[in-house]
C-alpha cells in the first residue's frame, strides 16, 4: 500500500469490508479478525511445527522434500501491481518462502485465472453498494471471479440468506457470517483497497468528479 501503491490506498481488512461500508462489520467480531499482523518469527514457528525445515538456501522444505516455492502471476506493465509482486516476493523470501514473479501479457494472465491454472495471482474484485456485491462474485462457489475455487457450504448459505430478504439488518447479519469465514479461513488474502485512478486539469474545465463529489466513476476504464 505504501510502496507499490505510492501511499494512495489503505491496507485491506481480512473481513474484505471496504472503509465506506464500515457499518457492515460485525460489532462482535474478534479484534484479531479485523486487522492483519506481520510476525516472521511466529510464521517460522508455525512452519517448523508442521515439520518444515530450511534448506541450505534458506527456503523451507516440507517433510516430503518439497520446497515452499510458488509462481505469482501478475500483468506485465501494470507497474503498481508489478511492484507489489516484487515486495511480496522479497517479504516471503525473508521468511523462507520462494516466490517467482511471473509478469504475463494480459490475455495469458486472464486465461490463467479463468481456467484456474495458476499457483498465486494478484487479482481485483468488482464493486457495489454493499459488501455482498463484491464478495459474492469472489467467494460464492459459482462466483464469476472465484478464481481460487473456494467451495464452502457455509459461505454459500450466507450469501443465500442475504438474497432471501430485503430487511437491511438481516442482510447485515448474513454478511457477518461471511466476514468471520473470510477473516479466519482466508480463501483469498485481501491486500489493499483499490483506488479509482485518473487525473484531470482545471486549466480549461472545472467540476471534475472527486473524492468529495464522486458523482460518476472517472477512471478511464469506466
């Protein structure tokens, strides 16, 4: 968020809930589920407890001899995501996990996501007026952006409960159930909240959409 995204975005919550939807966060959710922590020593302890040992290159190897080495797919030329991928690789290397960044052309990257033929990938989600419209696409078993192939009856039941009522409180309670699943099981790892990227000049025209007056999405892609 600070380096790859130049400080323009906020670090994401394990719950997936956007800052603008903070009233959708379960008030009874444990504090540990609301924020990520970074603890290399604890991570190493967990791996060692599972039988992993570091080899001569400092990479953890499983009891069966399989090094913790993964390919991370990202789109070549998406400079912020490319930088993010390199930072992820550097951080995990310090822990003892090898990450090989694969900068791909967009068509190949999209095909890999859609066919689920990847090990790790940085991807984005859609948007909407509340968390359901973002999370259902990514985490429902039939979701169009469920690249990670998460297939969990409790997750689907939460979304179905949301869909079955127009009562705002009951909809929130349905999403509370999903938040706990997302935070504690991490089917995907939320990294940061995406910005709406664009720039404008007031030299000849004023009245552009802004954070204070977001009357339309001004990003070039929309």
